[in-house]
């Protein structure tokens, strides 16, 4: 049984369809990346999973429980790490975890051990008595993740877990997510950082305008949509327009990459240029038509 399953889920806000017949599945013990530009419907999907929004159509199951009908039970078995920092800045690191251990109904005799485990996972044991407003941004993000893990959930929902963080801190959080997956925790992670999805996710669902436009492992998506190799052609705008026009006339996919044109599924008909391996960013831009936000 998958840890999470959505079938034909629709969410509308007036005339706007934020999520449009979305199918999504998270097999147990895996990390699934929900990748898309801003406005693709990722955060709305997360709100549906936590019953902050109610679907207009479709079915949602979390750990075998229908949502929203049994959302309270489902949430008790999930950890949620929101995109926005909502830590209580008047409390210490340990106090924040103790409050959530209580809210998640961790039995009283087990709370101390649960807090210690969460501190260890987030590498914040030596900061246990530090007020939250004295923590760095990376420490606060680690505490948000630890707070969502204090009750040892079977499924964790990460909504843009590294948004706004510098690359060094992002690497720390990636290591933490890897550790969780190795311990058998099922993870759904929404992100618009392509490298993050390619690095962490077992499978990726790419969203655009509320729809799932492709699903698969990063390697399979690259092979299917971009081919093994791309040709990068540099030059003035007029030359690039000509190269792009000729490539499309031959049925080749192209994408703009700053001052160059990338021709995907490169073959003998491709123009002369710098050859490089294709990547998930090529697939993302090709399928969504969006630059990274």
C-alpha cells in the first residue's frame, strides 16, 4: 500500500483551477519530489494533504486513510514541515519540541526521549536552550524538520524545505532528508529547486498549471524527454534565432539557456557546438515552458 495516493484531485478557487485532476503516489520508504515553477499548484497540493483545503473532486488517501474524512487520524501519523517558518520565537529549541511532542500526543513517559531524538536528528543538541530568535536561518529550518519528526511519523510532507537558504545549509538539509529515507520514512517534498529534486527524489512528478505533466525517475525523465546529449550553441541573437528555427524545422526540441541555445536529443543533424550531458533542468524547462523562479 502506498504511503500516499491522490486520484483525479481537483481544487478550484473561483475561476482558477489550482490543481487539475492530479494523480500522485508515494510508495512506502521512498522520497517523491513534486517539482514545478511558482504557481504550479505544489503548495495547494500540500494544503489538500493536510486538510487545510478540501478537494472539489477526486480522492486522497494518506497511510490508507481517506482525507479529509479521517484527516485527524492521518495527520497524527504525518510530519509536516511548512514552507513558512512558524516557530514560536519566545521559546527555546527544546521547548518548541516539547510543545509539539505534547500536541502530537506522544505518551508522557516517552516525550523526553522523543525530544532528544529530534534534537539529535537536527544536530541541535548543543542549542537546546537557545531561544529560536537567536538561531540562524539554517538552524531554524532544521528545527522545523525536527519538530515534524518528534512523534516519529511514517510520512513526512516537506513544502519547499530549503527555500531561501544558502547552498551550504541546503547541503546539510539534503543529508538530513537522505538519513530519513534510509530509516524508512516516506517523504513527499515539493520544490522548485531542480538540483534538489534530482539529488534527493527516487521519483519526480513535474507540475505545470495545476497538472502533472510527467512522472518518473530523474534518469528516465531525462532519457525520455531530453535524450542523452545536448548541443549548446553560442552566438549573437540573430545566429541563435537561425539555429533555433533550423532545429525546430528538423523536429528537434530546443531551449534557451541565457546567451545560448540548447538542442536536445542531439544527433548528426545538430549544428556544431559544445556537447554536454542533458539534465533534469532541460526536462523541466521543456515541459513547463518556465524559467526557474
